[in-house]
C-alpha cells in the first residue's frame, strides 16, 4: 500500500513538471511581457504628446493667421525746405513769425512795414498759379471753350492727387477758377498745355511777364508750382500780387469760397485753400496759397487792415496752419500801431542752439 502511494506521488510530480515545461514552451517570453507593455505605454503616451504638440502648433498658427498684423511704421525724417537748408529759420523777429521769409507793404505808398529775409530766392510752389492766371486772363481766350484733361496733365513731379480724371472736360473758365481757388494742379497744367503755341510758349510768356514787371529774382519752368525750380523772392511776389490785384477776374476767382463743377455724371465741390477768405475779420482782395516740401507753407494776400491796403507775403512757414497764424499776428500788430507805424526788419543770423 505504501509502495503504491509512493508511486502515485512520483507520477504526480512528473505530471506537474511536464505541465510546467509545457507552459514554458507555450509562453517563452512571458518574463519580457511587462517591460514590453511598459514600452508600448510609453510609445502611446509619446504619440499622444506629439499629437498634442501638433494640435497645439496648428492652433497657434490659426491664432496668428486670424489676428491682424500691425503695420510696421518706419519713421521717415521730414525733408528740409530750401529755407531750412539755407539757415533762414534762425532769423528772429519781434512778431515771432513762423515763416522764414515775410514782407508787409503798404499798397498805396509802397512803404515797407515789415521785412524778414525778403530778398531770399526760394521755391514758391503754387504761388506760381498767380502768374498762370495772369497770362490766361490777359490773353482774352474764350473762357467757355472746352478743355479735356489728358495724361500729360497728370503730376509726375510729386505724384499729387487730383479729382479731375483723365478724360474729364471743363471750360477754360472753370479750370482757371479751380487753379486759383483750390490750387488744382491738373487744371493749371491743362491751361498751359492748351495755350496757343503749347507749353513752351506759355512758360516763355510767364518769364517774359515777370521780367516786364521787374521781377528780377523770379524764374518759372512750368505753370503749377510742383517743380522746385519755380523760384522767386518776397519783393518780386509783392510786385506780382499788386499787378494781379488789378485784374478783377483774378480777384474774384482767388477769393471765391467754394465752387461746383459738373464732371460727367458727377458734381464736384471745391473749396478755397485759404480759410481766411471765410473769416469776417478779414477783408481779402486777392490771395494764393502754396506748398511743396522744398518751399514749405506759403501765402500771399492783398488785404485791408485798419483802413490800409496791404500786401502780405509769407514763405517757407514751418507748419500747415502757421502761415495763417503769421497773417493773424501781422494783422493784430498793424491794428495796434499808430498811422505812422515804424518799419520792422529782421535778418537771418546764426541761432544760439
């Protein structure tokens, strides 16, 4: 009996061993399963991490794409005027004018009441259009003649804009009105281009008229003033204003506060470039403004102050409104002075700064 039990026990052990060996054969890498599983988990997590990064990157790209980019503003230094280059702004005067050149003359007596660098020759910008107007008005050409704006009238000097499109047709009178009142460059150019003999003939007449008036420091190369080669001085410009004031057409058109013109199906409203013509404190008989960077802000006027007819010239003023401010300063000064007011003269001298 005991032998039988021993035999059964031995066979049981053999059977267990056989089963264990069989399991080992079926699952030979069972001991590496856990590390492999951990590796798979790590790979899966890494994949999730990468995918999250990709999603995050895409989201950030979308945000950048949706949010508008702010324009990069590059500060460009203002181009100095000829007066600044010449040091004329260092001139000091009792009225503290912002124009580097100024002249005030009694129109009746030709007495100089105020002068500042009045012989300096500088670009005169659209003050040129006063001479343009004198030539057109004096030629007695038909003012109702239709003139068409062409590509030749487009500004290639400064790239200035105009509401008079190529192909627009206006009368000579309308073009003259816009040139004197609103300083319309294409209008002024078209007037010179269509003058008998063309532009060369017109510019020659401008210079001949200046010489006839005794404007020895004046030169014109075109009728708009866009070229900095159109140059003059305060003394010559005062002479021009005095002569232009004698023409009723130039007086009326230059002091007109506003004007409408029909261009095709449109009606365009133009206003005077000199706001003082609307000011009841001013009695202005003739005026013209002008600006290009080389000339600065310019203004000439014939006006009546304290019972005296005066001619004012302001060239190379520092700011857009300072030429008007200078005119106001001169007006207050004249109003505060006695009839035999003293002459004020200021010349450029080196600044202390």
